[in-house]
């Protein structure tokens, strides 16, 4: 029998990794191994330790790697896997491949800078120097291994496994993964939800509905709650922007470079054309987010046509008028200049969970001002600075300084690119013939809540544990 082993994103949101071992054919052909996802753990010192653990024999014995999308918690350790010896194919959609070129290179750059900074004091203290998990050469080797597959196009992998991608509606190129796996003389169909999109999210199409499966891996990021309706979310966002303008403060938006940034820009554009955006200076202060936004523009044909039509109508068909006040700050000098602005600006910067990136420098200059508004628009993992702000921290250590949190903190969950509880249950309920469900990619409370509400709909779901191995 073929097996599935849960190696990540169990009882947590980050670090997605699942090992599929396809049984031998009985004629001397050894079992084949397919890795589904190779995600990075994010949030706190434990994440750094876990990410640094060697893959061991896994890197040498894998035949294939399948990736659902380009967020680092799903693909961020691919170059480390390649550095440690993996030379097989890495399967993804065209949109995901384009994002990997940006995200993995950016990740390698950030790690190099972090290690360089860390090694300065280690050298002075006579301690062993650190090395990054991977570098840009590893990233380039990783990209060379990528094989792209459009939605709906079957591809045969090692061991006779057949892969088909379907649109997950989460970010550009994000996919639901369907795998037909030989097991014990028959074929078992595994469907992995990936990160299911929020149907109300701007720019993305709705997630594809799946009907047939023997086993389903279902994400549970927001398994314990629904998001606010989009209309209410936009109203709250507009009110926060207006209040900050009245108080003479800046608005800081820590945003993920992929997906969330583009959605926020879309809504800012619509508010501008409705005459509801009083701020005249909007800064996108993230080189990576700028590159991703440009990629979204180049791949407009894959985005939601209704949202694009609404924006074009508002801007009278002129892309230059989408958001005239938008300034793209690529250089460090341009970013530093923003800190001289004491009010009236909207600043979008990474990292989305506030554990690094330029947003920390903007915190340093704005977090202690009561006129500042910090708008949290994405999921904040446990142990991150963003989570501390959401949980009401009165102080935050930023760039070596202890800052008093005097700014207003607003958590606006309706912008989430993840399906809420109702959408997860509806998607799961579309399957025929009662497949086995396993809840992954969620914190324990969210998983338990989703398990219970699924049960009321007649759907039994298990919550796996780390290294649990099941037969397909």
C-alpha cells in the first residue's frame, strides 16, 4: 500500500510538508517518493531551529516534489532541499514558477543580510560563524528543476502518479493539488486543498470545486471563524484611513508581498475613485511587493475579469489613473526618506507578520505616536511581532529598541485571502462518496472548531500529528 506521512503544517499554519511513498509494482521496481510541499516554518526562534534541521536521506531519495503555490510556508525550503542533494523535478503552475523567481531570491537575499549582521558580533565574540540555509546559487539551481503545468492538464510523475492542478483562488498561480496514486493494485485519489481562496477577495477567481477523492487534505487556517463581509471590511478600512487623516497621522499596513499587497492597492484605488481616500501619498515600500505587483500586471489574463473591469471603468480605462498618488520606493534611500513624513501618508511594507523588513523601520518612527494607525490585514502566526500587536502588546521590541505601542492597532480580517469556516465547509461538502478528511495548515483551536462544524454536516475529519503515517 502507498502511504502518506505528515511532516509539517500539523497543528500549525506554516511549514507545509507531506511525504507520499508509492508502493512498488512487485516486479523489482522500488517504491517511489513524492514530496508534497516544502514549506518554511515562520514565527519565532523555534522556526529558525526547525528550518535549519537537515533533510537527511530525504534529499537523496526523493523522486518528485509538488508545490501548490508560491508562499514561503509552502515552498521556502526548496533551495535548501536542492543544496542538500535533491536533483529531481519540482512541479508547479506557470504563475507559481514566476513567483518563485521573486520569492526565493528575496528569501536568499534576506538570509544573507541576516547572517552577515549576526556574524559581526559572533566574530567579535569569538563564536562560530553562521551560514545561510541557502544562497542565490541554490535558488537558481532550484528554478532550473521546475516543470510547469497549467490548470487542468494531467502530468505523469514517478511511480505512475498523475498530477492535475486546479485553481485555488488564493494568490497568483495557487493550486488545488489532485494526485492519482497507485496503491495496492488500485488507484487512490488524493486532493490537497492548498490554501483555498476567499471568494470575496479582489483579483482572484473563486476556488474550483472538487467532487471526487478518496482522501482530502483540507487547510484550516480560519477553521474557527468566518471573515467579515467585504462591504463591512471596506467601510471599516475607509473609516480608519479617514480617522488617521483627521488626526494627522500615518497609516502603516504590514502586508504580504504576494496577494495581500495587490488586493490592498486595488481597494485603495477604488476608494480613491469614489472620492473617499483623502491621503495623497501612498507608498509601496517593498522591492519584492513591487516586483510581484508588476508580475500581476503582466498576468492580468489570469485574474478575475469582473474586478479588473470595475477598476478600468473607475479609471476610465487609463492604467496611469488607477491610483495616481502611489509611489514605488525601491531603494533604501527612498524608504528612509519616508520616515521624515509625520502624517498624511499610507505606507504598505513587509514583512506581513512584522518580523523583519522595512515595516520595522516605520514602526520605529511611528508606533509611539497616538495619531498612527497600524492596519493588520493578514494572518499573524504565534510568536511574531504582528501577533503581539494583535494580542494587545503595550510594548514591542523593534530593531533593538523597546517601543511603547501608542498607535491604534486595527485588525481587519475581511481582507484575508483564505477561505473562512463557511467556505471551507461548503468546499468539503461538495465531495461525493464521503472521502477521508485530514485537517492541516491550522492552529489547534481552529482545527478543533472546524472538525466540530464539519461533523454537524456529516463530514468526519481527523487531525493528524507530526510524523503520523497513514495508508492510502
